[in-house]
C-alpha cells in the first residue's frame, strides 16, 4: 500500500462485519496480571479513534457485579445503545467459563448477529508479572506482602483449572 501524507486507510471492511446486522465481541482470556485490561483499553481506544462505538465490560472493575451482569450489559450495549464493538475483560480461564459466555450470547441474540473473537494474553516472564502485579495492588488496607500472598493464592487456584484456548474450541462464523 502506498502511504503518502494525507491518505487515509479504510479499515472497516477488513473487520468482516456489516454494522447493520452484526456486532463484534472481543473476549479476553488469561490469568491475572497478563495485561488483559491494558490490551482492552488500547483496543477500545483504537476502535473509538476509527469512529466505532466501542466499550469495555470488565468484571474486575465493578467488584459488586457478577460476570453475568457484565454479560447483560454487554448485550444491552448492542441491543439498545447501537454498540459496534464490545470488549469483555475477565479471566475466562476455563472452557466452562467460555461455554457460559457462548450460551449467554446465544440466548440474548435477537436482531443482531454477534461475531466473536477470543484473544488470549500469555505472559511468562516473572519480572513482567511482578511489575503488573505492583500496578494492580488493590486499594485496600493490606500491605504489599499481604496483597502478594492473596494474589499468589488466587493465581494458584486459577492455574490449576486454566485451559488455553484452542483453534477448534468455538469454531463458529457467528452466532
């Protein structure tokens, strides 16, 4: 492609959906401190810059709400607020978690067709994980050591049930 100053690049057709009847749902997958929320904000900012009505639905940002309520807000965003792109930010570490999301979206589908893309964030370098953790220390009365212990306990329980996404896990053109 010839990139000259002042030329614009058309990206909408490359996304593969017609805004009149389809919506794009990005579902983030990964253990805590893997950069999912950072990635969600970068993706959201990019699509907003392109002119799409996009929004992040993060379970961890609304601690009093369950994942199901966030999924309801996600589908309502498309059905009632003319949403184009929804980004679902949660760990979604098990096949069962992802099946629940898939079933929820199938049940809520009315006049829209969802196009779903799963994005798995994998980080294995310990120094990066430690840095991410320190950025995410919850605003509580816990010391850093107490927060680190709680984090590692939660991480260990998630690691035991964590299943990486496979190409053939949810092969659907759209639901």
